[in-house]
């Protein structure tokens, strides 16, 4: 073998080692960034199942598939390039956009509570906002569109947290890490949601198991427990999802205001969390998190309560006026033979 060929093989081996090291570095940074966004991931997983409640079992997985595909488009097609462009050209615009998303989350969460407590007033509010909704062919399309809109806000928060945790430098490396995190989190969230919503079907299969005792008895008991318990679990998860929307939205607003020098609310919430942790040192970190989440939730409720009338009396009329000025589609009239 010639010396030139040996040198070439050595160069190829060295490049392969560099590429492997780069891939390991990307995977490691993606794992760390994904861990920092874990709180929002949990919120996303808790919010999504409520969008498939009320549909037949045969439509649950297709609906989740549509939402997952929309989530991937949100992350990879819209948010990933937008995050990189904003970080390069207008990093100061990221926080205001996130805060607008936080207001939307607060509005969505509080609107669910509003519908539960005052269903007739909430129905009137929904009717007034009907012109702002996306044209849907069916209730399923409307639910999917609503889920994708909510996912967009949560995905934006995930991508922003990921980008903030990455060292400045190679844009290609940042893009790869954002893509890995986006795809990985989408698979984890919607794969988990699919398992959750199909657990009752698994319970039904187990409840009808013909396996002989004692294994069959145990399987049938577990199956009956899953069938009976899953509706309550999904209702509880829906409550968690609504609460998550409110406290995540409130937290975005609190931290955003802190970034603009209005940190009194954030400091008050952090101080309350520290005081609670000192009062119960054995579970200090858990208590501090609960208190801080509750503080963010209070802010989220206040903002949501303000956003509901603003949406009904300001945003909706403005949108109606905008739609009135939009060009209407020309009707294609059938051709008439004037000779006849």
C-alpha cells in the first residue's frame, strides 16, 4: 500500500473522529437543553389529551397524529428558522413575542375556567369570537387547529429555552440542536399522549382476557381498573393541563417583565418561595416550586381575566372590520348561452 493512500486513510479516520465528536457534542447539548425545557414539555403533554376527549376511539390516534404533525411544522418549519433569524438580527424581539404568547396561554386557560363556572356567558363570548376562528369543516378540524395554536406557544417557549441554553457560535450547530430537541420532544410528548388516550382500549382488551386463573383473573381485574379509572384520569389531566397553561403563561409574563426592569413581581414570588422553603426545610425545594408556580398562576389568572373582555370587545370587533376590508373571492358564475 502506498504512503499516499495510508495518509489519505489517516485523514479520513481523523475526519470521522471529529465528526463523531461533533455528533456527541450535539447530542449532549440537545439532552441538556431538553432537560431545561422539561417543565414546558410536561405542560404540553398535560394540555394535549383534552383535545381528543369526546371523539370516538377510532379517531383518537388520527387526531393525535394531525396535532403531532402540526407540532413538527411549528417547531421545524416556523420556529427554528425564526429563532435563529431573531437571535442574529433582532434578539430584543424574542421576549416581547414570548410575552404575547404568554398572554394567549393565560387567556386560553382562564377561558376554560370561565366556561366551567359560567357556561352561558362563556357560550356568548365564544359566539362573539366565532369570526376570529379558523374556518373548519368539522369539530375535529376545529379541535386540531386549536391544539396546534396552543402547541405553537408552548413550542416557542421550548425553542426559546433551548436557544438560550446554547453557547453562541456556529449557527449550523445551533440549528441541528434545535432540530434534535424539537423532534425528540414532539415524539416523547405525542407518543406519551397516544399511550395515555389508548390505555382504556388496552384495559378493555385485558378485561375480556380468556387467560386461565390466576393470571387471567389478575389481567381482567387490571383491565377493569383501567377502563373505570381512565375517564377520571383524563379529567384530572385536563385540569392539570388548564392549570399548566395558566402558570406557564403567567411565568412567561413575570420573567419577561423582569427582563425589562420591572422585577418587583418576580422578586415577590421568589421571596415567597424562599420563605416557604425555609419554613419546611425537609421539602424546601418542592414547596418553593409549588409557591412560585402558584404565584405565576395568580398572575396568569389576572391577565386571563383582563384578556377575555379585551378579546370580546376590542380584538373581535377590530378583526371584523379587517375582514370587511379583505377582498372577497369572486364567484365563478356558470356561463349562460345567450343564443338559447
